């Protein structure tokens, strides 16, 4: 078994509505972030739902903190943990505002921020934010170009269909050079195309047919199908003259039991991690329970003892 290059990340466990207030408290975030760093996790992040519908919340959705505020709080109490949102819905926001928040977080964390972004799929949330749902793909592509440009260019003039800027200089710049890593979410070929054009990582997610339809993405239900997608990504990168080994792939295991579940089997988990690594995965999302802070911390430590230290 060779998993020496595998890195693990946690999404803050606000998995439900209503959420556990202890987990979402300032002290809860500190405790989880510090514990994750000490356990050997490489990443820690938050979801992005500024205006979810009540119907969605009552049918399996979950509450959320503002990801930039919460990641800044976690960054202030850690030194090596990378801040990896899961994920920022880019069309919700003006790209120059995203670029400023991301550059600030990267600077204040000493270069520890990864901008993981997705197109989004929740119509009511788009409506609440005044963003045209059917324009989300075009908004996404244009925003990616604008963010990269303003991070690296002074006196920037940007002419787009949705965003126009004249003579913009946005300092301080990020610490990371040429800019923080950009990961692109989604299971489709379009997502992989965006990785080639704009990204440093691809973050698909396990999605059987029903979930894929609800999330408006392509089904992804096996390591074999994931491997096909990674092979397609690598081919596209090579055709564009980019090194496929320079691009990360992050995903959750297909066997969804996490270290906080009674049926978690470390040996089986390690075996699947090897399959994912063989397919080209470099980062794995680890599911942590959110029913109590104690349970979440126990799961972090269990994963350390049974998986991270076994590698």
C-alpha cells in the first residue's frame, strides 16, 4: 500500500437543520480546527449557503456559516491547516469581491487558502441573491477569468459580458504565487474543461443518478467511473501543454461511512483509499459527525489513529 501522497480534508460538520450550536460556536470551530491539524489533516473548510430555502432545509438540507468568515476564524488558530471551502458557489458573488476576500484570507493565513468553486444548482438560492440561474455557467467562466486577472495584474481593464472593470488595482495581493490554487467542482466534462483553462484541481463528488439529477451534474457512482473522468482530465491537460501531475483531484470516498459511524471499517477504508490513489486522487474529504462536538473530536482522533498513522 502506498498512500504517502494522500492528503485529507474536513468540511465543518453542519450536516443538518437545525445544527448543533456547540459545533458551530467559535470555540467549537477552534477545537475542531486545532484537533484536525494535530491529527495530521491537511485541509479544513466550510460549505456555502447564504440563502437556502426552508423547504430544502426541512428535506435533508443543512445550515451554514459564511465560509470566508469561518475560515478566517479557523486560520487564526492554526498554522499549517489549508483552508479549503467545499465549495464557494462562485456565481452568487461579484468576482472582484471574491478575489478581495480570498486574497485577504490567503495573506492573513500566510498562503494557506485554496479557492474551491462550483457553479451551483439551487434555483431558490439564486433567486434570493438576485442572480439569473440560467446564466450561472457563463457567470462562472467569466468570474474565474476576472479573479485570476485581478490577482496578478495592476491597472486591470476587464471587459466581459457580465463584469466590466476599468483601471483596477487590488492590493494586498495573495501570498501564494502566482495566486492561490483554484479547484473546480462538478462531475461534468465542462468542469474538467474549466480545470484545464483556469484550475489547479478538480473536485467532483460521488453522485448516484438521483443525486446527480438534483444537483444538475453528471452521475458518478464508482471508482471506475471516476478513473475515466481523471483519464479524460489528464488527456485534456496534456493537449493544452499542462502537466497532469500538477493538478490535484479531491473527492469523498464512495463508501460513505466515516470515522464517526458505528460501521466504519478502517481496513476497508484504507483499501478504498488505495483504489482512489491508483485512479489519481490526491485529496480525500473525510466525513465527520456534527451531532455533538465531542463526537466530532472523537471521530477526528479515530481517523488519526486508524488511518493517518497506518499510512
